[in-house]
C-alpha cells in the first residue's frame, strides 16, 4: 500500500516537472484559426514561413503573412 502511494506521488511529481519545462505558444491566423504550438515557432526567411510542432506532434508551416498574432502562453 505504501509503495503504491509512493509510486503515485513520484509519478505525479515527474509529470508536473515535465509539463512545466516547455513553453507553449498560441498562434492565430488571419482567418482566425487557432494553433497551439509546443515548440517556439521559427521563421524561415527564405520561404517566409513560421514552422512549429503543434499539440498533436505534427510539424506545421504557415506563411508569415497569414499570421495575425503569436503569443507565449503563461501558466
């Protein structure tokens, strides 16, 4: 019983630390589509696109001219 409680507390602490380590970003396009990025969006100057990994693990590229707003989500 004590071991299962200890394992639960340890797993909860590890999950909390992992979630707190990364920043998330919200990106809104000109047609008001909302994307949540789990990585900082990077601008490719040669193509003019922002590339990031979304909350589903997919790599997304959006033309910079189509972006309305980009903000870091604060916890």
